[in-house]
């Protein structure tokens, strides 16, 4: 038998379980990924909207300043009054009025600290200020590469404006500005760039020391005056909560455990089945052994297959029952008594098994002993009643005992509860009506009467046990009629016995069966 | 009432239902064969006890009985002085007749010795 650590079926079940688990895990992971990405995009859009909303905070005071400058011809006191609260740090550190179209522009009025713009080359100043006049939005000047880091904003009141109002805002130290822990974006790291790409030279502010954000990021660009702000964000932790992160691992763990359990259960079933098959094979072997032992024993208890007596043809058969495991209690015997006489016996001990076979053997040898003493059939049967007792042994026996007188063509039958023999003569078959006494072993005090039967020269006598005709749920009369009908039309005794067995028990005998046929030799 | 389970799956049943006149009656039901005859006989012995001298065995509900069943009845009959068989099927009646047991297992309401 094949033995391995794990059966193929168990390995297969485990593999399938692992595959299913893996798929589910990956699906959960993909779900988590897409969910996180979606949440992150929403957050970035929201943050970008917040940033966009800050633009008017810059543009409104500048446009007010620009209108004032045009109206007052850049009056210092009016501009200072307007801008002083705004240029003290927040939102600006410096506010100034510049001529819109000067060859070498210099600030006309300055509030707060000196503007960085003043230190710029002449061409840059002139170009920057000139281009603001055509715009309806704030012009943004990138001063990031220099130190101190400032961002410049400029606005002119219409295309024909003579003045440009300019302000500078200070950027956070080290460009770091942490997000408030109670803000909507507390779970996010961000980096904000001037321009439409994440160019680190133009980094405005970031929440982390390392502005290059890695891992899962989302970006968004929003207009910022005449420039663009680029926002990059990454989640500091899972936006969708911890369960979704753990879900793939949870599924993986539970799935693997279930797969392992299923594999073990399969393994157990496979082993159990293998064990059952082994047992079945063992049983079949034991059964066939016992069957062959039973048959060997049975045949050893019966006389030789073909007894020979002068002037007589004899044939016998013993067929074990279909299951054939137990020894049966059926037997036949042929005993010569000299003087041209022969005793024929067919008997049947009730029940089966070793006890029935033992009872059968003791009856058979007792009959031989009584016959040797010269007892006639009826006396033989009477003496047998002392050997067997249904109360004591649990068995009784039916016995048909006949004394064949070869010369007289007659048989003297005594019968202890046994089916009557059949006399076959050509196309006729009739039961011989014996005097049926009780089976031996039933009553200690009884007597048997012998009946003498004349047998025609061409006649055949057939004695048998009930296995030949009895069927469950059927009256013995029906079985006997069938037996009688099956006895016609055979030439030799062997043909008769084989033919009847074939006809009456086509599927084998349920019960064991003994048959004896005798015919006068012509 | 007692069930007796046989190894072969055959099931026999024995039930005591005494006559109004006081004669003990045991009823055999189901199938009796080698697998259950012995235990069924032991149950029957318990049901009738040692003091019973006249017993009626009702076979009206019996489905099947083989020679082991007959042996069981014969043992009971040997223990009790008078046993009568009630309601035997034709098959059982014929088996009793064929095997010369009409005196040992007389059928109720019949002259003994009749075949």
C-alpha cells in the first residue's frame, strides 16, 4: 500500500485553499490600494481648493493699493495708511509702489522692509513690472532661489496703469510648515511647489524634512495668480482606517488556517478510507479462507464421491450454500451390509456451523455402527434419538434411511421428519409415501415405522435435503412440485443430478444441499 | 415485548399476550432464522418462566422461520408439557406436517396426529 506523509488529495485541497486565499488577499489589497488612492486624490483636491481660496487674501489688498496709487498719484501717506497693517509680517513683509513703465524702475513708496525686487537686475525689474499692467491677476515673482526666501506679488490697476503695487511675503524657515494636528489634512504630508511640476528649487513649503515624497502620492495643480501652484501629498498613515490595511493579511491568515484544516480533514478521510479498504481486503481474504476451510472439512466428513456396489448405479452430490462460510449439517451415506443389501442415508441437521457439522458426523458414524450391528432402518432412527437432543444441543436432525435389497428390487424406508424420496420411472416421477416420524432429537420416546417400496427395473430413487427445493416464503408443496417436474428426461444419474441442480438452483443453493440417486443396473 | 436483533439483519420479535381464560400466549413476529433464533428463544424462556405447563404460540404475524426457528419451538415444547400452535401460515403448517412434528407442535383446535 502507498504510504506518504500527506496524500495527494490533501495536498491538492491545501493548494486550492492557498490559491483561493491568495486571490482573495490580492483582491483585498487591490481594493485597499484603490480606496487609498481615491481618498488621497480627494484630500489633494480639497487641499488645492483651500490653497486657491487664499489667493484673494493676496490679490484684494494689492488691487486696493493699485487703485489708490492711481487715484492719488502714488500718495505716500494714503498708501502707508492702507498698507501698514498688511506689511507687518502677515500676509506681507514689504509693500511698495513702483512705476509701471520705467527704464530703471525704483520704488516710489515703501512700507515695511525694503523690497528684494530693488536688488534685482535692471532688466528683470523693468520686464516684471511692465508685464503686470496687462493682467487681471496678481503676477508672481519667484525669489525662491535666493536668500532670504521671499515671494513677490505685483498688481496694476488696468492696462493703462501708471503704477504697480508690489508686495513681498516671507516663506517659512527651512521651507517647513507643519500641518495642524487637528486640520482635515493632519494625516497627510505635503509639498507645495511654485510652477506646474515638483521641482525642488521652487519648493514653497513642505510638512516633512525631505520634500521628495515617496510611496503613494497624489498631485494637483491650481492657478496662483499668473503662476501655478503644484501640490504633492502622501498619506502619513492609512486614510481608510487600519482594517483595510490588515484585511489582506487577515484573509491570508484565516484562509491558510482553513486550508490547512481542510487538508488535514481530507488527509484523515483518505487514511480512513485506505484503512477501510485494507480491512475489506482482509475480510475478503479471511472469508475465502474460512469458506475453503469449511468446504474442505465438509467434504472430509462425507464419504467418497462415487460409492460402488454390485448391481447398483449410485451418484451423490454435495453443494455448499451460497455464502458457504459455515459448514452445513447436510449429509449422505451409502453403507454396504453384505448379502446384496445396501443402506442409503440422507440427513440434515438443523442449523449450521461447527456444532451442526459435529452433530452430523456423530449421527453419520452412529448410523454406520448401528447398521454394522444389523439394525433395520426404523431401529437405527430410534437409536439416533438418544444421541441428539434439541433442548441440550440446540439441534435436531431429519434423516431418511433406506435398506436397499438389490435382488428384490425393493427398498425399506424409515423416515424421521425428512422430505419423501422421489421415484422416477421414464416420464413419471412420484414421491414415495413413507411414514414420516418426528425428526431425531425432538422426543426421546417415539417409534418409527418402515415402509417397503418396490422399485421397477428402470426406476431411479432420488433422496435429497430441503436445500434442493425450499425457497423462502414459499410452501414446501410448491418447491416439491417444481422438484418433481425437474426430474424427468435424463439418461444417466450424473446427468440427472447435475441437470436438477442447474434447473432448481440456477444461482447456487441458499442452503447447503445433499443429493443421492440410486438405480438398478440393467 | 422484546426485540431481538440478528447479525444478518433479520429481526424477530416475541410478545406475550395472554388469553382471557388465563392461558399464556406468546406471539412471534418478523423473521426467525439462525441469526436470531437463539436469543429469541432465551427471551421467550424469560417471558413464560418456569411454572408454565400450557402455552399457546401464535405464529399469525410471523413472516419467515427456518429450521433454527423450528428448533427453538421444539426446545420450548420440550420444556412446557403442552404447546399449541395458533394461526400458522400454510407454509409453517406444511413444514410441521412434512417433518413429522404434528404431535410435537400440535396446531390449536386440531386432533393430534392429523397431517
